[in-house]
């Protein structure tokens, strides 16, 4: 029997994770109303956005002049009902115009009398709603809804400057969002477009054609009267200086929130109930509160005492963990992006004030000058001063394993509150985690960034920002910087990322895992920050008892996930929660609820449904879901990747190759895609092409997993020296990668270097005591060393870990046959056949036992079955020939020996060929 090689791959390749919140901006353009005239230009293949020319055409067709006798400014057409049009502008525009002389000049040059709508409930906002009538058909904004706006969003602003008769266009990017509360008069959007006098009331469009808001304040005004928050709070001098450099607009959400419901209804605009729901949703992902008891409750209390909230200028928050105390000075470890919001295009942090809020509710300012961080790693430490006594965390440095229970703690930002939350889940080992996310380093070994990361203890191919800890617990904005804990309450990492997608209408949609930075990275940085953590351990957490596992599983299983009617975004996020919690049937149903509402982002619903179906072992159904996902969105790279993986599982290898090629075409810089392509090509036995694909993965990211998988390609080609070199390289990068030792041991096995093969199997088992494959391979070594009891013991262990490990039953049966324990051997072969009725080897081996028992008919029947399954199984022909020779049927014996010899020769198995020829000559 041959030992088993293990390939490192993972089906779960998910959307791009980002710092703190989700900023993946790829989405689809809304449909253009028939009344808008645009030049036909191709959509940007990378982003799906409109061209600059098309955006200018859209802005020009929805922007109007608001005119009086002498004064004129701009306005934006919002909606149409019959022959009535609704226009939004600024109240400071219409205040200068006598209502009797109020007119709208439309883009076709026609002038229409307008009236200011009474009773519009605009309150203190610098907004006014106008109405005019016309039988002409004018362009409307492609989409008006209450959506979130992000920093660095590209925009196109337009309007009619006082000094010009024609409309002008000002491209730019959003640079600042001030909300909860906004600036007075409702201003929230700070952007760098050069807005001139007269452009007030003009449209601000995103690159996708969505109406974000309207212009209102230009850059560098003479007075700073507009830079006061709606609650009267005065900004700092630094804030004023920053804000003066931006133009300011009022988001369309402010219009929709303020306009009377009857007007919204009359013009078919989104209703307030939907707006309020979206406003709540966009501020944070609902993190359910888990009721805990017993040892988990004690663990929660311990976690709460070491976790702090980090308030950011009263606008937002992150989390952190207390790691040291010296006198009355406490040190808090957090994510760097929590305490340094980078100014776009520069290395400086935005001016914020940071306050530490401890578990007892006390507030402490961060000590001036105490923030320490390194470029390229999303970690930081801050200090605060207190005479109170607070608990200090114990840090734990050890490599995580697949399916290891863990917890995340912190203060998620949910609406306007930040409640304490502790969530449960499982971690993945480093290499598996790297496959479970699309986030990957583009650095090479020669890149300065890679040198920096390796200098602080991270191996080659580490994720950007140091993120390489992946886990399934539910997290949200506000929990960034909080601790990732093991089941002893020790800190094994710092949370910072959440996987998901950005939809411009509905905001962030979370679907995927969470990510953090392992504590080992911090420990490598700490000396440079003159920081010494109080307690550090390097032992794995204690083994959980059966009762402990039951309690944590019950807590995960019964995590409250709402089930009432909801919008499609909420159903998708609930489905993601249920998928993470292992409640696959409920997850599939939640995604189905989202699909039934036919949202614009239906691709995400199909995608999530595929994840849940795959996890539940429904591979054909998962393939169907992902096929619908890519049909809805042709550039959906993760869905293409998943299709390749599931097609491979279903042995549809040509389709698997087509799917992964499509993914690579869309995202040629993703190393995981080339790894998957190499797997498919290896399955197709196209080893030269497989080598090229895995070479590209290594070039993009020199990860241990990729070297291990290239070693597999070389092993398939029997290039043992090259295979050994790659396994050595993988071990050098990640000494805790059990599969690299397992696979190197297979090479030594094939070279009959039993001591080296045994040493590698022992090392793999020491790293991962639950690795059934390592026990299986060590059993093979013991069998060749004729250490029968040790071989049987290893197969017993492999079967205990994986009761459906058919090959382990087969090999244990081989040992029993060696010992002439025929009944035990037959029992193991029967079990293997029950698990896999198409296992030709199991029939062949059982036939051998029957032959040794001189049960000739049963032996022939099994050899026939084996050959029927695998017509190229040379051993079965040779063994059947032996039975016919013993039965005196020389003709059939000769036919079988001749076929066996032909196959052995074709397969390059010279020694077996010589043996069969000798049998032929003996007839």
C-alpha cells in the first residue's frame, strides 16, 4: 500500500476583508431611466463604474438652475409624479429669491414657474423642496435611496456658477463624513471637488450614478460659522483647519428623512420606515448577545475585566485589552487603525481625541504621546493613568489549530450604542486560514514591506497588516482592537477585520469570517515599543472535557439569531451568522428569504446559500447556487473559485478548470486562485501545467502551503529531490505545518528511508495529535519495519479520529493478513467496501484473503469486481491469474498474466513485470 500525500486547499475563499469596516466597493450600476440620454461607453471592467463623460451627462441632465429676478443658483431634480417634478436645493438659495419670482430653468433651456412646498418638515436643515410642472420628460437620478457614504468614494459634482451661464463639473473624492451629530444645517459630506458660488443645490453623484447629496458649502469660506455640530459642540482648531479644505454637501438621506411621508408617497420615494431601518443597520452589524452559564459565564466575566472600549472623539469607538501595569500606568493593546485614522494620500493620522472606558464605566484620556505602532502591521499600544486596580490579561503564544474553540470580546457599534459582547467560534490553523480569505500579501521576498514583516517575526507571505488569524465568531465595527481569546481566557490575537461586500444602496453586507493578528506578532514588536506584557504563556489550552465541549457547542448552537421578516440585507447577514454557527439548514432558508425578495445584490444571497450547502455536504446543490451567483454577477471571483472547487469534488474537472481560469482572468493577482488551478491540473494529470500554476502562486506569495503543494506536483512526477527541497522550504517558513512533515515523510517512505519517514510522521503527530493521515502513514512505516502491533495501533488511532477512513481499514486488513488473521482482515475489507463500494483495492485485497483460504470462487468474484471498477489494476489480473493456475485453468491464467505484464510495463513497474513474466514462463 502507498502512503497518502496531503494537498493544502480550501473551498472557503471569501470576499475581501478590510480594516474595521468593509470597504469593498465593487457593485453594479443602477438602470438608467429611459428619459436620460447617455453616450454608449463600456463599463469599467474593473469597477463597473460609469465613465467620466457619462457621469457629466447624468449630472447635466438632473441639475437645474433655480432663478429669481437677479439671483440664480442650482438645484437637483429628485422625482416625477405625472407632470409634476420635485427639485431639492438649499434654503440659503431660495431665501434670496422672492417666492413670486421663483423659477426653474431646466437643462433644455426652458423656464418653469416653481413653488416652494410648504410643510416639508425640513427643520434646521439647509434644504428647500421646490415643485414645477411640465409636459416635457426630464431625466431623473438613476437611484435615490438612503445609503451609506464612504471615505475616498469618487464623486462628480455639478452646478451653475454665478460667473458662468453653463453647467460645470467638478470630480473629486469624499474625504470626511461628520455625522451623529452632523454639522449644523445638516452638512455631513466633506469632499475635495472645487465648488464655486452658484453651484449650491447642484447634484453630487457617485461613480455608479447614485445621487449621494447636494452641494452647499464651498472650500475656504471667509468665516468659519458653518463648522459647528448640530448639537452646538464646537470643533477643535485642528478640525476646523482640516474641514475648511473641503467642500460640504448634505446627503440625500437628510432629504428623505426630513420630507413629509405624504410627499414621499406621492413621488414614489423611499419611505421613512425603510430609512430608519437602514440608518440603524448601516451603523453596525447586529451582534447577538449570548446567554452564558457555568464556566463560560466565568470566562466572560474574566474577559470583560481585561477589555476596554476606546472612544474616538465621541463619534465612534474601538476596543482594546489591558496587557500591562506599571505603577498607575496601564498599557492597552489594540489595532492601529483604531487609534490612527490615516488621512487619505498621506501618512498622518486624523486629529481625534481618544478615551479609555474600563469595565467599571470609568473614563480615562489616553496619555499624550503614548501611542506606539509600526507601519505595515495593524497593531498599536496606548497608555492611560488610573489609581484604580484593573485586571491584566495573560497572553498566549502558540500556533492555532483547525476547529479550535475561541472567543472574541469587545464593544460593537450598534446604532448609537456600544454594548459589551462576547462571541464564540472556532479558529483555523495559519495555512488553512490563509486559504479561507481573499486577503493576501502582494509582497515578494525582495520587497521592503516583506523585509519589515519578517523583521517583526512574520514569515514570508504573511497577510497585509499582519492578519493571519482567521476565525468564525461574529464580530462588528467597534470590536476592532478587542482580544481574541482561547478557552482559558488568554489572549491569542487582536481582532480587526470582517469579511464582506459593499453594496452602495444597502451599505456593508457581512458574509464570511473574521480576522485578527496573532499575539506572536505583537511580542516581536513589543521590545521596539519598550513594552513588556505582564504575563505570557506558550502552552496550548487545556483539553476540554466532554461537558465543556457540550456547553460551548450548546452556546454556539443556541445563539439567538432573529427570524422575523426583514429586508434582504438582514436575511443575508442572518444566513451568514447561522452558517458560522454551523446551523446550515437554517442558513440555507435565510438566504432563500433574501433571494425571494430579488434584491439587486442577489448574487450574495446565492453565494451564501452555496457556502451553507457545501458545509452541509450538499455539493451538487452548492454548485447550482454558485452557478446562479456568477450568472447574476459575472465578475464575482469568490463564486467562480467555489465553482472550481465544487466541480473538482464532483469530478467535473474540465468545468473546474474553466471556472478557475475565469476567476484568474478577473483577479490575476490572487495567489490562492493559481493554487486551485494547480490542484485541478494535477487531478487532470497535467503536471507540467500544474507546476507552472503553483509557481505563479509562489511568486505572488511565498507561503508554506504553496511550497508544500508544489512538492506534491514533484512527487507525482517522482522528482524526489525537488519535492524534498520544497517540503524543506515549507518547513523553514512554517515549522508548525504538519502536512509538510507528513508529505516529506512520504518521500522518505518511497526512498525506503524508514527512520526519516518515521521521524517526520512523529513530528506531524506532535504538532497535530488529531491528524489521522499522519497516523495512517506512520502505520505504513511500522508495517514495513514488521512492527505489527505498532502498525495496528496507528490504524486504530486513524480510524478513531475518522471512522470513515476506508484506506485505514484496508491497511489494517493488510496487517491482519500478514499475521494470517483472516477473519479480522476480511472484516476490515468489508468495512472499507461498505464505506466506498467503488474501492477496487478493497475487493482485490479481500480476494487475496479468500485465495489464501482457498475460497476460489469468492476470490475470483472479488477480482472481477476490482477489474470492473478499475480495468487498469494490474495486481487484480495477476492475482486472478494465480487463482486460475491453482484451479488448473492454464488458458485463463496465461491471459491474466499477459494482461498484468502489459499493464506493469506500461506503468513502468519493472520489478512487477519481471515477476509476472516468470509466472508466465512457469506455466
